[in-house]
C-alpha cells in the first residue's frame, strides 16, 4: 500500500521532530520520503504493509508533541517510494 500524505501543522517543527517521524517510518519498515514545505506543511510518501502505513497515518494525524495538526490529506499514490526511507530537501 502506498499513500501520499500532506500534514499541515502549526507551528513549523524543528528538524529533530522530523527525525522522530523518520524513525517511526523506519521502525514500521516503510519505504518513501518526508519533506518540509516552505508554507509550513509537511509532505510524505509512505509505502509498505497496509497496517503499518495506516499506523503511520494515525501517528501523523496526532502529530509530534507541541504541534497542532490543522489539516490532513491522504490519497493513494503510484509514485515510486524507492528502496528505503529518506528525508528530502525543503521545497
């Protein structure tokens, strides 16, 4: 199962918070990527076991400590998730 997720959180999170999310994705055995957007949102592509992708989706809906998730969009994707999980540069 592959899902693309856009998470609008306020305030923008520090790089260490995103590292925690990356660790979650790695712990769940997911492939894909995560990146910040200049508008303060976070964009991600998660691919892997359906239950693990859904677990990651729930973790993103909650957001990290000290963040307020104000919007969340999930949609199927045919993008190539790659062979591991990476943090992409801000766009």
